[in-house]
C-alpha cells in the first residue's frame, strides 16, 4: 500500500497509466535513489497450497500509478490460525518514484528478473479464486484491477473484504484517536510486523482480523457476511370512511408495528381516518410502534415522530399514540 497520492488522500480513485512495454522502459531513470538490500522476512517463495480460512493480500507499487504493482504479499490463515506468508516481486515495467523506493525499499534492480503482473497473477489465480481475500483499505483491490486493465486482461471475480471496516466495528474508540490504519493498529494491538513490505502488511491485516474475531466473539464468516440493506415498506395511503366516527381525522404510521401497514391502514380507514404517508399540518394522529415508543430517549425517534413533537410544541393539536392505544381507539369506534 505504497501509493503516495493514496496515502495523502489526494485521490479517491487510482490513476491509470498508459501501458508501457518493457523494451521501451529505461530503468536507469529510476536509480536516483538507491534501493537497499531487502530481507526476506521469512516469506515462502512458493505459492502456498491447500485450503485456508482466509487469505490477506497486500501490494506495493513502484510509483503514484496504482497499476504499478512491484510486490504482492499473501498471508494465508490456516485452520489452526497459524499464518503462512508468501511474497513475490513483480516487474511493473514503469518508473520507480523516489518516494516509493524510500517507503518499501524496492527499486528497478530488485525486479529486473521478476515476472510481469499478468504472469504473476496467472500463477496466483488458482489459490486466490478458492479463498475469501482480505485487504486493509480498498487500495489493494483497486491496484489489482488497475494492473489488469493496464495489461489488457480481464479483471478477475474475487471475494474481497476490508479489514479497516472490521476494525472500525471492533475498535470504534480509535475513530479520532489515531484511526484504523495499520500503523495505529500496530501500536494499539501490539502487532509485530515490518510495515511496507507486502508480505508483512498482509500478515498484519490477517492478525487484525484474528484480533477482531476474538474481540467481537464472531467468526470470520460472520464478520464478513454482507449486511442486508434495509427495505422500507411502500407507503400505504387510504381514504377514510366518510361515515366513520373518526371521519375528518388524518393518521400517519411510523416504526415497527405488530400489524402490517395495510392492516393498520384498513382499521383506520374503517373508523373514518384518512391514511397518509407523511406528517403535515393536516395530520391529527401519529401512531408509533409500541417498541419504538419505549425507546424514545435520545435519537431513536423517527423523523415523523420528531416532526410531530415539534408541531405539538408550537400548539398543533396532533396526538401521538402507540399501536396498542390505536387499536383501542379503532375498537371503540366499532361499538359506536
């Protein structure tokens, strides 16, 4: 995750480059900064085999172009929670920026004999397609996709989750207190890893997930389960029975009711109440789900409820009642 603009938050999307052939690239143009000898950090050089609980993936880039991947690291979490790390250098066939070289220590000489991205990805695909992948922020996925487009190959269908999102759930107190980047999580969780090596950063992302599992008491599958989007029932509008005892009144429903909105609207309409979707100056009754009514301290009130209370405060004669009281009201009308 060594993209300069990404780290400084200057761009929401990675910048793509014009594809550049290896024979057109002069590596000497990137040697103004000397890259240091790099330790192996104990990563295996063979693509891991077998089935893992999940795999964390991290990339380093040669320059401010997201497609310029020069290293891919994997951290494969075994069923016993041991982590097997793998790292490979990649020839990005583009320039190396001094900032990036200083950050991760990879330069043109390191990748001179390394495969290009397309060949590297081909060797990894059998493993990656079998597993759920974890990245720390969305940059790694975007970089892989950008590199695919730059090489003219199809973007693979891979399953991704973001350990930043999981970390926010597990440690909400870090918001505004150092944040959820790897550097701060390293201090907070006492993680031991070498920042800005792809294999090491992948291992850190995997450890963050393991810590989050323990802190929240949830499995990896539970933590990464897609959240279902809230669906809102279609507004029910009905005209009231003009001969009903409550004719001339207008009711609006909000919150979770025991009755369906249609059933509640039919009861109201039979009693003479017109049923509307939103609170207006014509609203005479707001019916709130009993459970919602019991949780009204703080910000649990719906926007309809808050509006009704504001109208009451300035003297508008609107009644706010729970579902139970509403049922009693319309039941009394049946006896009239």
